[in-house]
C-alpha cells in the first residue's frame, strides 16, 4: 500500500511537470511568433527594471505586476482567439472581423491603462528633486 502511494505521487508530479512544460512552450511559441507579445514583454522588462531601480514600494509593485500580467494574458487570449476565428471562418466575415477587432481593442485598453498606471507611479520617483 505504501509503495502504491509513492507511485501515485510520482505520477502526479510527472503530470504536473508536463503541464508546466506545455504552458512554457505555449508562452515561448507566442514570443517567437507574435510581435505584439514580444513588444509587451519588452515594455514589461522596462517596468520591472524601473521597479528595481527606483525601489518602488510593495503595493506599487503589486499593481504594476498585476497590470503587466493582465496585459500579457489578454495578448495571449487575443492570439488564441484570432487563430480559432481563422480556423472556423478562414474567409473574411463581418463577425470574424468584429471579434478580432474587439479583442485587439481589449488588449489596447489594458496596455493603455497599464501605461497610465506606470506613469502615475513612476512620476514621483523620476521627477523627485
């Protein structure tokens, strides 16, 4: 009975590791193939650098990290949705175009909001004399 529990735990750990592998592979694929995702990563790294450089307080770090994560997740959703729409309606269709535009708009709003948040947070750090 004891040996059976160890086997089950090892199988569960293996399954978990495979799940992480697939997730990181998906993120890497998006990074390699999607320009907007790379742009999001680039600006996210700048924000992280600024957080470290200016020693931003914890609650501001939390807000900035949440903003980064939401923007990148929406960009991934946008990519997935575009690919699904392209599979289902490969030819131009008004609904397909509207769906893609709305999803792109949500990404734009997230990154625009994130930019405003970053400017509001870093303003006092950068322009403190």
